[in-house]
C-alpha cells in the first residue's frame, strides 16, 4: 500500500510532468510482476529517463570541453601573434645591415634621398613589427634593404664617376703637356 501511494505521488508530481514522464517500462523481457523497483520511467519517444540524462550530460561535457579548448586555442594564438616572428627579425636584421653598409659606403652624402628613403622604410618596418603587423614589417624591411642597396650603388656610381672625371682631367693635362713639348 505504501509503495502504490509513493508511485502515485511521483506520477502526479510537477517534477515528473516537467521532465516529460509518460509512464513506466519494465526492465526485463517477460517480467510481469508489478514491482516498481524493477521498472524505469519513460520519456516521450519511449527512451528511458536515465539514458536521456546521460545523453544530455554527455552533450554538456562535450560543450564544456570544446569551450575550454577553444578558449585555450584563442589564448595561445593571441600569444603567438604578439610574439616576434623569426622571419620578421631576420628580414629586419638584413635590412639594418644593408642600411649600415650604405652609410659606410657614403650613401648619406652622395645619395641622400635614396638613403633617407631606406632609413624611413626601416623605421616603418620596426614600428610595424612592434605593432604585430608581421607582413607589413617584412614588406617594409625588404623595401628598406632594396632602397639601401640602391643608395649604396648610387653612391658607388657617383664615386666612380668622380674618379673617372679626375682621371679624364689628368689625361687632358698630360695631353696638353705632350702638345707643348716639341
């Protein structure tokens, strides 16, 4: 008598209605006993409640794990993007060497416009690297290196032209002396 009363309370409770309780199902095949302990409640669609709970529980676990994993991936990618890229560092070092070589070759005096362009692009590359714009930093560093090489070549060209002019003057002076002497 006590069992039937508790079953009636469970069946008629608001919790059972909210959970979608539709009836009882026997556990074993051919079990005709009216034993409440051996029956499991059913939900709509005929699935047992504990199976439904485990599926919902698994979905929650998977959602939690995926959420945590995506948060970790986002955090690691943010750290990876903000750190220095070795390719950017190598390109910047190469551009700095090219600018230094151009300065040592006298490009600051003989080709000041080209040398200034190279220095400006090098500073733009360093600024882009500090801001985390790696592609722009690489592009600016490559342009700075090219401009520095051009400035160095222009300076060398002017130096060679100056030397050729001096040689021509020397040759002209020698010709004049040869013409004076009988």
